[in-house]
C-alpha cells in the first residue's frame, strides 16, 4: 500500500503494548493522524446493507468521464476490518465511477471506528445528498437509530411515540431530527416505511403514494400488502390517507381481505378531481431512469411556465 506521496509501507496489526515498546510518542501521535492512502479497489468492500442507491445512470457516466480526466478528487472514507480488508463508509458512487473508469486504486481516508460508529458515520455522510428517496431516508434512519440505541443502552420505558410504540427512545429520534431537519414524529414515520413490501415502497419513492397513507399501510401484514398491490395494479388507483386508515382499521379487526380492499379503493376520494397522466415511457428520453415522479412534475411545470411566457412575449410584439 502507498500513501499519497507514493511512499510504500506495511500496516501490520500490533498490540498496543508492543507498539508502546518500539515506537516513540511522536511516531504514535503521527500514526493517529488521518492520512489519505491509495488503496486497491478490490480490497474495498461496500458497506453491508447500504441503504443508498448507486446506479450506473447518466449522472454516473458523467462522473466516470470526470474521473478519467482528473481522477478522484475527494477521498472516500473507510474503516479497516479484522481480516485486513476495508469497509467503505462514504464514497460508494466514487468507487463505482473509479471501477468503471478502469482505476486500480482510489484515495481513501481510513478511520478507526466501531461497527455502530461506522453505521452512524455512513448514514450522516449520505444524508447530506441533495436528493434522497423516502426509502433511502427510511432505511438510514432505522440503521442510525438502532446503532445509537446500542451505544446508549436500552431506552427508558417511559418514552414512546404516537406513531409506533416499538420505536421508543424519544431522545434518540429527537437528536436524529435535529441533525436532519425532521421532527421526531417524522423520523418515526420514515422508519415505519421500512415495514412496506418493496413494490409499495417503490410507489412511495415514485410519488404515487404519499407519506401519511404509506405509514398507515405499513401496519398491514405482508399478505394484505400483497393483496393491496394487486388491486392497485388492477385498478390503477392508489389509496388516499382516509382509505389507508380504513384498511388499517379493518386489518386490526381481522376483516381485511381482497374484496374489502377492492371496495375501499372504489370509494370516491375527498376532493377527488380528474387527473391528467403521461405514461412514464413517453418521458424517458427527457429524464434519467431514477428521476422521482415529483421531480419530473416540477421540471415539466417550470418548462410549461417558460413556454407560456414565451408565447405571451410573442403575442405582445
């Protein structure tokens, strides 16, 4: 392995006693300072259950071209595992870009972190992204909360949440909220989303199902969520918040089945108005495949506003 100056060195694992006997204090202090190392990419493992999506899309191809031109400018962050390999904490997109660009090594800052410290650091680093899907935030919040609880010990039984009694520890949720800008109740709502089956979670990511009805649906057992999914596909209709609450209530009473789900979805939604829909495949050449529906809608509205202004200017001539 080499540091950024090109000097090669070995990193044997030594006991602190041996290190104290054969190194000076200056050497020990220097060893504790963070250094940027060039580490072989094939020795860097992705973080287990990494909740943030890394796609080989148009944005990634642009990053690959940048890496080919100037290399990796911002070092990744990793920790060394017991087997001597490295576990990536921050920099999964950079790692993929470096791999696609044909690089054999990438710059990495190696930090000494415990498993829970690594989870918290990984979540914090990735939650700074400009665009985060609900599923990504849900999974990262859950991983971070579980890690923080393990660090702090079992929370008081007096603490509870109006959303989910199994996720106690208001202090932890409040702290996560303060760090991310969400309220503690919103943190709990996101964590509830991890109980959704993948297909319904994808509908939340796509903007087809809003947060509050999604939270209600998360209380349905898996088989009832599967039955709901079949009705959503067949009817091309997703449940409103009120309809989701009804289904949750019927489920808790043991009365929810496919027929009841069908009946609830047929009910007219409050303030229901006719919707104009554009098939996603017709928009595919204008947007990256992973663009959320809400972001697509915002861009289309802005484009229409610009078009209308141009038409007005032309009429005014």
